[in-house]
């Protein structure tokens, strides 16, 4: 990562997380209004991501298949690929803002797993920010929910996506010592192999315009979130990524005739303030704990 000098700019990961969340919301809108099969969108997105990663790797001397990290690189696909499929399925069955209510329960899972697996501190600031985000999301999406099979199936897809999302953040954080092109190359290649069978399951449309637009947005989103995790904690990135709910709510208001209510406006403001608060959390919260763990390992070796 040393050759990406601009990533050393203070809190560049925060900006990348916000940019990624905007692209996620834009992808959700595109999938919702498009009739293109989810498997086809996913496959073409990973094809574009694969081509992009190959082009990026030309400027590096990194091994594209590092032996030690290869199981973790390909194992990440087990968590990351279902996120895309589940979220795309859910957004077609639920209002975008309702889907975000369940999707961002991943914040709690990520903070807990970050503490257990990465040694990231789970202090009162993180808990305050995550509580504010989840409360705000609830206020935005509060209201009578239609109890039917489509809605319930959408909730299940979204919850599964949230669980996979949290695991993906943790695995990806473990890989950030590798060059981002190596991470993207292995992720896109393994995902291509796993999504190819959708060709025999779905009736693909080969509709160029939505496929091209969604694949570009999805590729940039994946690139931004990968780079963001090179400079920020997994828990902080996940919390800042919750700004997606603000963008999604904006799309709902402007494109899908969502009604204004005091609760929804209050929720949007609460999420915005919590995300801003997350951006100002100390960047090196976990350094002391990580160093302490490292010293303990050295002592045990001696």
C-alpha cells in the first residue's frame, strides 16, 4: 500500500467510505428500477471488477496468488458475494429505506467481531455512534410494515446480507497489508466462478445500458471500500458507511414518493450527526491494544 501515497492523507478512509456508501445507494436504485436478473448484474459487475484489478496490477510487482493469504483471499468471497446477491434481492422486495433498517444491524456485528478478531477497542464513543445510527435508521423506517411473503422474504435476505457484511469487513481488514489490486483480483475471480452458474438458472437479458452502469458503480464501490479499510478500523468504516441510509432516504423522497414525517427527518439528522461523530473518532484507538497483543505474542514465543 506504500505506493498509494494519497491514502496517507489524514482520514482519507472516511471520504472513501462516504463515497462508497453513495455508490451503494445508487446501485440499489438501479437494481430496483431495472428488470435485469440479479445473477446477471452480479456476474457482469465482477467481470468489470476483474478487468479493473488486472489493469491495476500491471503497475505493481505483487504476486496475484500469494500462497499464505490465498485461502483467506478466496474465503472472503464466501461472505462478500452473498452480500451483493442478498441485498439486490432484498431491495426488490422491500422499500430501499426499509432494507437499510435491517442491513445496518451489521454495525453491531462488525464492532463485536472487530473487538474479538482484530483487537479493536469497543469504547463508549463507538457504542454511542452505533446506537445513534441504529436509532436514526429506525425513526426513518418506522411505520406499518406490510406483512406478506415478499416483505418477509426481503427481511430475511437483508438480515443474511448484514451478517455476511460484518464477516466480510473483518476478513478484508485482515488482508489490507496486501496491495489492493491483489485483493480485488482474487475476490473478483473467485466471485466470477461462483456466479457463472446463474447463466443456466436465470434468463439473462444482455441489456447493455443498465448492466454497464451498475457494473461501473459496483466496481468503484468495491474499490473505495477496500481502500478505506487500509487506513481505518473496520468498525469505524462500517459506521460511516451507514451514511448510505441518508442517500437512500433521499432517493426515496425524490424518486419513489416517500412521505415526509417528523420522525423520518429526525432520524435522518440523527444518522447524519452519528456518522459525522464517527468520522471524528480517534484514528488510532486500537493501536495500543494491537501493540499489547503483539508484545504478548513475542513474550510467548521467547
